[in-house]
C-alpha cells in the first residue's frame, strides 16, 4: 500500500515539467553568484583560532557592544510592541480618511535605504534638530546616546510588529467581543480577557522580529550612535571597524558571537512554525507547554490560512529576514 | 533511480552552463583583446597625432583633498590644453587613505595616487605597481604641499588650550580618529609623540606615557579624519579636535568662523602627503607623459597657489611668502628626523601588538 | 494617539529629509540633483536595479519551482544555500568579489591581461548587488508554493496544459502577492545597498558612485542640503515602490 502510494506520488510528480531546466538554472546561477565567490573566502584562510576567537569575543569593548546592542534592541522592540499594537488596532478597527495611505506608510522603513533613515533621524534628534532642540532644555540628549540608538531601532522595527499583529486582529471574531460586552464586560476587560490572549502570539512574534532586526541594524544607527567605545558602540559597528582594519578574523569572531542570539530566537520561531507540522486533526490534543499553546499553535494556525497567504509569507519569511538583517550590518 | 538521474542531469546541466558561460566569456574576451593591442599601440606609433586625442586620468586620493583637486584639475586641464593641445579629463576617487591604497592594490586603475602618507604608497610599491624610489621622483620627497597638525577648539577657547600639555588636563576631551585606520590620525599620534620626546629630553618611556595619557582623553575614535571632524563639529562632542591644518581651516570656512578657532601648538610635525605615478598603470594606458606633467604642475606657481588657497602649506618660496599670514610659523619636525622611515614607524607603533595597541585600552 | 505615533515615528523622518533638502531653497535642491555626478549616480543606481531585480526574480521563481514542486535529495541543502547571502555581512559580500576578481584575486591576472574591469567598475557593483539581493524573491516564494502543493498544477497537466500554460495560468496567479512582495524587497535593497557596493565601487565620481554612496560623499563634504536632496531622491524612489505595490494590491483585490 505504502509502496503503491509512493509510486503513485512519484508518477504524479513526474507529470510536472520543468525540473531539469529549473534545477539546472538554479544550480548554475547560484554557483555563479554565490558559491564560487564564497569559496574564495573559505580558501582565503582567516587565521581564526579558538584562542583568538575567545579573546576577541570576551574583550571588554566587545562585551560592552553586545550589552548596548541587546539592550537598545530589547527596549526598542518592547516599545514597538505596544505602539505597533496601537497602530494595528487603529488601522483595523477604525475608518478614517487616507487610511490606505497611512497603511502603506507603515512599510516605509522596509523600503527606505537605511543610510537615508540614519541621516534624517540624526538631523531630527541632534541638539539643533527639531526634537533635539526641544529635549535639550530638559537636559535630555537623544542623538549620540543609547536613547538615539533606541529611537532609530524603533523606526526600523515598527513595521514588523504592525504587520504581524494586523492580520490576526483583522480575523479576530468580533462577535466574541460583542458577546463579552453584552455579558457586561467593560471595554478594558473585554480587551484584556478576550482580545489580548488571541494577540499574544503575534505580538511575541512581532517583538522577536523587531528585536532580531534591531540587533543587526547598522546603516541607520551608525549616524546617530556617536560611535563611542563602551558607551554607544554597537556590535555591527565594531565588526565594520574591524573589517576596515582588515582584521577579518576579529570581525568573524564578533559576528559569530553576536549572531548567535538572534539566531536562537529566530530558529525558535521557525522551529515552531514549520518544524512541527502535525496533521490538522490532531491539533487539539489536550495539555501542552505554555510555548506550545501560546506560540507554536497560533503561529501555525495563523500561517496556514490560505486567505492570509500574503501575511503568512511575510511572517514566516520575516523570521528569516530578521535573522539575515541581524546577521549582516546592512 | 529515475529521480536520481534527473537530479544528476539537472546538476550537470547547471555545471555545463557555468563552463559554457566561462568559455563564451573567454571567447568574447580573446576577440576583445585582439582588438585592444591595436588600440593601445597607436599612442606609441603616432605620437604627433595622438596628442590631439583626449586623455583621461584617474587620481586616487584621500578624503580632505576633494576641494583641492576639484580646483586643480580644472587648472591643469586648461594649462595642458594650451601647452599641448590635448584635452585631459579627470576622474577622482576619494576615501580613507589606507582603503584607497588597498583599492589600487586590488585593481583600481589609478594613473596617479595622492595619499595621506608615504606608507600607503609604499604598500602599492610592494604590490609591484609602483617602482622603487618614488620618493625621489618629485621634489621635496614627492610632497608638493605639506601640512601640519593643529588644534581646533570651540569659539573663545573655553578650556584654554594652548599647547600639547593642555590636552591631558582633567576634563578635556580630545577628538582624533583611530591611528590604525586613518592616515591623518597617525600624523596626530606622531605629532604628540614628537612633542613629548622633545619636552622630556628624548625619553621614550615618558613619550609613551604622555601619548597613553592623551588617548585616555579621547571619547570617540572615528575610523577616518572626516568622521572625526563631523563628530567634533556636527555632533558637538569634545573640546579639541586634532586635525590637519587644512582640514581645520576648511571646517572653519565651511561651517562658520563664529563657532571655532584654531590653536597652533608650540611644536608639531611636518605632515608630507606624497604623490606618485602608478607606473604599471600609466605604462599600460600610455598616460605617463601627462601623468608626470600633472604631478609636476603641482609644484608650479599656479599649482602651489591652488594648494595654498585650500590651506595646504606650499613648498614654493614665492607662494609661501604670499601666504605667510595664513600659515603661522610653528616649529616643525619631520618624520625622518624623529621616527625614521614609514616602515619602521609603522612596525613600531601601529602594527598589531605595536605601541598603540599596548597603550590604547578602550574604556579604561 | 495612534496618529501621533505614526507622525512621530514615520512621517517625521520623511518630512525631515524633504525639509532639510529644501532648506536652502529650491535652487540649491535643483542644483544638487542636476549635478552631473548626482545624475550619473542616479543612472547607475537605476541601471543596477534594472539588471539585478529581473535576474534575481527569474532565479527566485525557478528555484522555488524546483524546490517546491519536486522531491529530490539535497533539497534541504539547496534551500539552505539559497539563504547563504542572508547570513553573510554585505561587506563580506563585497569583499569576496575583490578576492575573486581583484588584481591579486583568482582571475585578477587573467582579467588584467585581457583588460577587463570587473571590480571598481559597473560589473562589480552589479555582482555585489546580485549577491546581497539574491535570496529575496526565492525566500518569499518557497513557503508560499510549499503550502499550495502540486495538485492544481498536476490537474492542469492531466487536462493537457503545457508547462508554460501551467505556470502562467495556474501557478502565477496564486503566488503573485508573494512574488510582488519579493520583487519589492529585492528592488528596495538593490537601490539602497551600501555596504557591499562600497567595497567594490572604487568611489570614482560620476562613474562608479551609486546614490547611497553619493549621499555619503556629499554628507562628508559638508554639503548637507545637497546630501539630503539626493537622499530625498532615494526617498521618492522608495515611496514610488510602495505606491506601485499598493496600486497593484488594490487592483487585484477587486
């Protein structure tokens, strides 16, 4: 039976054309653009030994840069989670003039070259800028401090949260809320008891994406950070300056160690997303860990719905994009 | 079985295509190359006719010379057309001196290089692109203009900085780029070192102490000279910027004389940004004659005047007399007198594990 | 409240770019944009995007088709390899082409002998951009097509449709959103890429400077207004991308 099925399957697959040319082109193009050049890097030995790796990765300046990168990214992602929820809420639940335009603008940080964002934000928050000059009398310095970095990361990260929360909110069944309201629940209670639980997984995803992206962000931060070792030097900047000194080994060491954290967080996402597909029937199987309940299951549900394919592809891919973003300094 | 075969065919098709493309590339290139010798041969064959044809030069330079060469290129183009009847156009590339040197080594086809320090040109020589003895090819160690390291302070000099010792007083923040990445920063470092040697009767240990102390006053270590200037001027960080004299004047000129002033230390280093012809490139492109003239003309009255207008110290006496007021007399020592060759200096101070690595511990 | 957040986070930077660009009047703005170097940079940026985006789109579709519609050994490996450029810093992405095509690189002597310039010239910039934007389209499409399975296509084939017909009539309509999003991301990155391009460009003014590099140069020359003017051009390109995406979405929603 199984064999027959398999054969059947195979026969069916063979029905589709284009394997040869598809495979051929893919391999050809990939070797040309990626593999051949990359092999040059591998063969060009960097001279990275374990000792060197360890001494670079635990250098006080490097450690400080992790702290700054992780700290600002976490705060920015946290603030973004709240603000993103707010934006998504308004965009989904209310009608107002120019809604489409506002909605489209959310994607701006995706499309804008990060260097442009960097110079613009610096101009706003430096002591003689629009907001900077308002903050200066209060004794608050935004540009060239961790606060400035956080603001830049908020700009970069906000679409991640909005775009993951929006579709869930769109699909939340309104009648449940209405039922809750008719049963006498106040607005706040309805929100907290009915709406929020359904949103938690997507909020977590949004947080993780924004966080991961924030750790690796380079272009927009480099202008506003001030580049002070131990104070506002972020990890990607340190990598860049090591590269400028042709210290490839050192750069690799910093990169490996600083990539590992977003990698863990994103692989957790992808793991729960695609790593554990169970047949749809077995979805409700009683108990399950908190993570299973709150993260894995809803994510999977969210990304399965065909009519949400646009968001779905965005979302599942977002984990990767975020990881890539965090790994590279672009 | 069948599947495997198909994968194999797919992979093979792909690899075959890679090879085919390479072959095509080879093929088209052989035709291309067979055509090119005739093209490059013509300048040698018919020199008289060739001089009418226009020529293009690529000058690879470092960051602060943009304004200088913008102006000089126009002047030289006019001069050359009048003298030789040949049109010459220029391409300019600017960046950190070390990075530019690296690019030339990696294949950026510069006819001439005009960099921040001899070490970067030595690196190109070592790669076999420039012949030995480039320092003697033009006058004054192949440095048509010079500069020095001065202090740029905020208007009114609030921290009252007059000379090197004032830089290491409590509460003074000094802005300088990273000597490991920036040519200009190496001049800063060497100027400070030279001063300390002089002040302490050539005591190396004391000099090291002073420079170490100095770098504890550095809050930001930008990778390039322009970055450091931006930090000081735009971001308003630090009390004093160690800068090339020309860069200091330029920032005053561009960003407001009401904001900054220049302080000349009692003693500083004579910074000699050298120029050189990239022999391999000019021979290949047949541009040696015009490239030589281009660099030589920097020593002419007009070239020197343009350099002085851009705040570089001219080497021609007649011009330097004219600009006497702009360039106050500072006691200047040369690299050769105090440190020897660039190679020795680089090995001792700036290479990995060198003195700079020992004294600069960020955050301490 | 939400409006304020949006204004503060997104609209303010946008307005700043425009206002800084126009600070010294429309003349300065116009002069900055009509500067031959800026025009050359714009041309180069558009050219690079025009070459890289279609190439990577074709690749993305082909790769996604191969990976999702067929079973074969090494599928996981192939998928991972496609992700590779994501995991590599763009600066390294530029560097590898220097290692391959640089004067001291693998093909360096050969290229020199034949007088072909790859790095520090347009081909190098195109290659570096291809490298960094390589996975965008494929990564958008693979999960999407995976989900859709192969039944529709198989049905079409059994009904006698040719390969092209299957692709155009069955596959494409169902993946067009993912494809579109992939192309947009790819395009935005291709026009905005800084790190990788900076390594291979050689910074020759008017010749190998792309728009983002030109913004940096002007910024470093203290020409802040001009720098923002060029930045505003990039901003407009980004807005145009969003607009196109939005228009297409709306058209197809009905």
